[in-house]
């Protein structure tokens, strides 16, 4: 058996978190596989009966199961193209965004997800903390045929899609923070990073990356400097494969609609999720900060609307601004 398959076999056998005899596997091969599991942070150990186990039970991503569910969703939604845009699952990658940015000839709608990222990227050049099998690291490639103007509000549409997906799965209290953050119970649950692959006049290829914390262990999140939330805090139990398929289906549909009809009808629903609507906020620009009341977004452009003390409403563009609550702690 080649090493990769062997690692997969050992991983699947130990994934239930219970002790297992692996005596049928050659000792050297087993040692290599266990070393890989250790590098993934799974801390394999041996008990007094020579049985092996890992640190916790894992709900592993399953490529075949996700694609089956995605196919069912597409049939139900009568999406014309049920074949395109399948999901690729990997156990470890540098970054799912990087994978889709660099692979050749992938069809529009292709999704990549992985158990772990070794170089996960956040916005503003930050690292995105990506421990094994605890969270969701999800990227989608889309070849846009429309002019870039309609793409300005793309990240807001994606945020609304993520919020809709989680709400549909029964999670309450999901909110969005302009322009790219997903909030649960007032703390950051996830974020969106959109990167561009190639640009020409005919087609613009974008990679939409989404990271969501599902069951991150506090010990794995020590470097995270802001209050964060896990999806498993919510009352409903979310199955990861189900989440990937539902999110994939919703996003693929939304992007088709975005190309046909523009973003406005999506952006009109931003307010229902807006965490700061009518709240005092400050915007941090490169050189200055501006205080005011958050008045939601302009539903044509996706720009943030901020009412300053003099009663004027100012528009702010995506990308240069971060939003912080004025009264409470840094978020
Ligand atoms: C943010 O800074 O809030 C955006 C975080 C985006 C993280 C996701 S995880 C999947 C995809 N791959 C990456 O390297 N980054 C994005």
C-alpha cells in the first residue's frame, strides 16, 4: 500500500477516538502513518494492550458523501448544470485558496475543502489559524462573465449566503460585520477572503475563501487576538459534510443569480444580519478614524453608510476600513 493510502487507512480506523489494534499493519509503515497523524496534532498513543487511539473523535470530511448531497441539492433546486462544480476534499493543504488559485483547468464552481491548512490566509496578510478537523476551510472558484462593477459587492453577497446557510441549518443569532466577518453571539465565527486568479476582459476568475470555526479547541487558538466563537456553541448539531454541501449549493446558486440579476436583491437583506445597524461605531482608515452611527449599507454599491455628528451620511468603500465597536472591547 502506498504511504498516502496507509495514512488514510490508519486515520479512518482511529477516527472514532476509540482504541484499535493496528497489528495487521507493518511496523515501519505504521510508524510513518502515526508520525503524520502526530504532525496533524492528533496525538496518537498506545495503551497497555498495544491498541492505538487519537486525542479525540473526528467528524472527517467525506468527498463522496458531500458530492452525493450536493447533487441532490442541485436536483431539488433544478439547477441546470448538475455535473459542474464538484467538491475536492483533502486532508492537508497549504491553503484552499492557494490550491484553487494555482491549479489549471478547473471548471467554474469547483470547491476545495480540507481538514487542515498549513498556511491559511486571512485578510490584510494575516494568518488564518487552521487546526486539523476542527473547523471549516472552504474555497470556491468562479469564472465570472460579467463586468467587474457587479462584483464589488461580492463579499457581502457571500456573507449573506453563509448567514442564510447557517440559519437554514437551525443556527440562531448569526450576524455579519461589514464587510467580511461572520459573527455568532457577538464574537467572530468566521471570515471571507476573496482573491482574483486571472483577469482579462472576457472572464474574471475569483476564488472565494471561507473559514468558519466549528469546534476549535481553546488550546489550539491561543494566538487568536480577538474574541472568537465556535459553531458548536449553538443549540443545533451541525454535521460538517452536510454543512459543506449546503454551503456549496447555496453559493453556486447565488453566484449564478448574481451574474444574471446583479447583487442588489441580495444586498437588500444585509440589514437583517447587520451586527452594527444603528450602533455607534468607529471606522479605522489608513490615517484616521471616524466616529458615527452605522446606517447599514448602500444596497447598490455595498458601501458602508456612516452618519457623523453633523448629520451627514458618508459612504465607505470595501477593503480599506475596519469596524470596531465604540463602547465595548476590541472586536
Ligand atoms: C479573515 O481574515 O477574516 C478571512 C479568513 C478567510 C480564511 C479562509 S479558510 C479557507 C480559505 N483559505 C485560506 O487560506 N483562507 C480562506
